[in-house]
């Protein structure tokens, strides 16, 4: 294994098991530093044992790189692989769940370091390719969510150029442009229409006045207002609940569901062909099972997404798959099982 690949794999496994952010960042940073070195310098530093002279490379990351360069599986990486094997599946899946997981082709809700994610878009996309995804949508936060370093219109325009460049290097894999827009208290979207027209995927989510800080009537009005926008295709983590502590230290450990009129909201989603997201983050698991079943009974499409904020979290799909399968979802109603051309037609309102 190449030293850079060993560092990337270590970071991936740490992210997958929700390790502390500084520990993950150490391996991601070291991988980037070594990847930027000329091959001759990397070989010489490995031979001389001088990797730690480089800013961003510490003793532990240098040891992983050195062991990999000698044709060994690094001890720390071996320990992480052992833990992954012993822990078994992230979420137990029955036959229906295994079939649904195998049918998934992509992910429509993913973040990069352009907002509150941990890695640049090219690293996120490369990991998706390694996991066998056919497509992935980069949906960083919009500008209104300042705590998450949301994208201003100017930054989103620059990101669109970057996505086009990265996408051109990864064909036939499709990196789709997108944004997770914040639903304002007035029921609008905090991104200009001209930019929403340029992205492939628009996920609309409520991020403020959650956990019972708004009445059901207020939250319902917000959601229904957002669902009137023709570019909204996915309703993200609809209750905003947090069921356990996550990797983001800025979030509360737990947060109750935001109340809303699910019958009205899901009926409008079904009418407009908007997918209700099955959010796979283990601290969210949103919507709750009763609401997921209600969405399916209302005729809604669903999108099983990871809401990944780090490349290793792209492997969290089983958390969402287990719940969708338990709810009895027809795989053809899961938009992330669709071939990319069918998906793109739906995203543009053609089906």
C-alpha cells in the first residue's frame, strides 16, 4: 500500500467509527502533505526517517507511512481494520436490507470543507468512487447557516467551477453540483434563484428554531412554503431531531423532534415529486419510523442519504437502509437507486 493510501484508509476508518475530529484531521493532513511531495523526495524522506520534519506530519502518521512503504500493513491501520471486522455491520440488515443497499447507486446529501465538512471535494468524490458509487451530489450549506460556514453566492459560483473540473477527471462517475439550502422562518430559501437554477440538486432543510422552539403551525408553514419552490427536490432531515451525541461538538447531545403537520407536508411532497430524505447519520436517524411509514403511505419518494461531513461517513448508508427496509419501501421509490439519467430527469422535474 502506498503511504498516502495507508494514511487515507486510516482516516476513512476513523471517520467511519466517529473518532474525534483532531485525530482524523492528523491523518488527512499528513496524507495531503505527502501527496504533494515529489516522488523522489518522499522516497528519500522515508529512507532517512525525516517525515516528521514536514509540517503536518507527526510521529504516528509518519509511522503509518513508513510501515506502508516497507510493504507492511501499518500496525495502527491493522488495529482499525480488526475493529471494523469485529464490530460487524454498522446496522444489521435482513435480506431486504441487503438487496436495497446493493441497489443504491449514489448519495444526494454530502458536505465538504467548503462548509462544515472535513475534506475537500476531490477527496470526498474519490472516496465515493472507491466505495462503488455511480454518482454523488456535493450539497454544502447555503449562506444563511453561518455557524456551518455556509456558501455565499460568490463562493457557490466558485464551487460550481471546481465541481465541473473535478467531475471531468472522474468519468464515468458523476459528481453533481448541489446545495443544502436553509428554509427561512418565512418559508423561503436563502439562495438566489439564479444559482438554484445552475445546480443539479437542491436539498431544503430547516436548521433554526428546532426542538420545539417553533409551533407546529409555524414549522408546517415554513416547510410548505419551501416546497413551493420548483427547484427543491429533497426535503432534508425533516424533524431536525438528534437522538444521540454526534461528531459535531457544536450541536447539543440530544434534541427533540420539531413538530409539524406531517400529513400536509408529505401530501405536498407527493404532489410535487419531492423526495423525503432518510437521513443515515446515526445521531439523527431522521425521520422517525412512524413518520417514515407515513411518508410512504402518502406516496412520497425517498432519498437515502448519508449527510456525510467526512469521506468515511459515506459508508454510513446501512443506518438509513435498515430503517427504509424495515418500513417496507419499494426500492424503485428510492431515488438514489435510480440510474443517473433517470435521476437527472427527475431533478429537473421531468419525472
